[in-house]
């Protein structure tokens, strides 16, 4: 029997939802234990595993000041933390919101958020792929009118699940397209908060090459352009995964003020420096397996060869 591509995608989506359902049955300690096991498995495969290879390449180029042993240690811990992020998705998406929010232990620099909101200019929250960003999203949507920009997955069933679960406390989901940009602009004009993941590679037409950890990275234009056009206050936030399944701490910090500059290169560079400051505070919990430097400027060697 021939299976169409559409049917195959549907099967994959159903399997993914089933896996999430099974993960949601686990207590946090068990899901994190499973995640660390998965990370250790990738580590034992060495650079034959794509995740390990890309993590090592990123860390070696972004932390040249570390000796080889320290880099190895960071790669190993990063793989375990990435495994935790994957296995926590059941908790973040399918647990009742109140149960997940109870896992938040402390909120550091909360006044930065309240001071930004009270200015009434709108707030752009930079949320790097650091720690558990789904927990951060849940807390923000429980306390503020919040619009989150996201890249819809190819599987419609997964997209429907993401929108429903991320929106269960009122978050508006704005797709990363023209319609989503309009939604974000309207939210900022209302003086509300929007969340944008700043560290994914955009399409070439929507990006500009500026440094990130000393390496040229194709960086989104959208966030600094929004900051310049609206005068919104830009802050950074992330949810730190605590040891021994103790839960999560939320951290907020001010973005560099040049991020509101009308000079796009200056603003995008300030955005990357702001992300870098967050990552340096918690380097093992960043998503280092992502191919952040795939598209190099013309004439530069390929990053992942």
C-alpha cells in the first residue's frame, strides 16, 4: 500500500503527540533524568552524532578561551541540558498551567519587567533558547497581556497543539509572517508585551550579518526594526533549570540601549550582545546544537565543515 506524503506527516504528528502525552505523565525529576540519559547517549556516540558534532563546533568557536578539557565538559553538560529541554515538553505543554507555574522558585529582577510595562511604550521581550523558555512564556502570559511570535511547524496537528497550549493563559500567538508582524505592532501600540526568540537564523532577506560570540551570524532584522520604529522598551528573560529537579528560576535583565538605534547594524549587534550576556550567565543551558552560523557572509569558509 502506497502512503502519501500527507499521510506520513499525519502519522508523524500523531506519534509526536503521543510521545508528549507519555512525557507529561512523568514527574519533573523523571523527565529530567530521561533527558540527561538521552544527552549522555549522544555524548557516547561522539561526533558521529550530528547533535554532538554541532554542539562541539559551536562551543569551540564561541569559547576559544576555554582549554580542551573545559570545552569537553561544557559540551557534555550542554547535551544533557538539551535532553532535559526535550523531555520537559510534556510538562510545559500538557500539564495544567498552575501545576507548571508552581515549579517556579524565584524571580530575579522582576522590577525590570514592571518598570518596563509601566512606561506604556510597549515591551519587547528577548527570549533566547536558554533554559526552559516555555516556562517563561507561561509565567509572562499569566501576568501580562502577552503576544508571542513563533515559527509554525510543518505538521498542522503540532501547530494546533502549540497554539492551544501556549495560549491557554491568554497568550496570542503571532506567526512569523506579515500577519504576525501586524499583530505584534498592534500589541506594542497598545502598550503590551511581545516575546520574540532572537537567535534563530532568518531567511537571507530578513537578516543581517553581525557578530555573536565573536563569529558572524545571520541575525534577524525584525526585532531591532520594531524597537526603532515603536520606541518599545527591550528586556531579556530566561528560565534557569535548577539542579536536582528543584524547579526553575526566572531571570530578567535590561537589553543594551543601542538596540533601539535606527542604525540597523548597531541595533542588531546590541541585540546579539544582549543575548550573549544571558548565555554567558548560563552557558550549559543554551541550545548549542542549533546550526546558528550556517549562513556565513560571502567569501567566508563554511562554519560546519
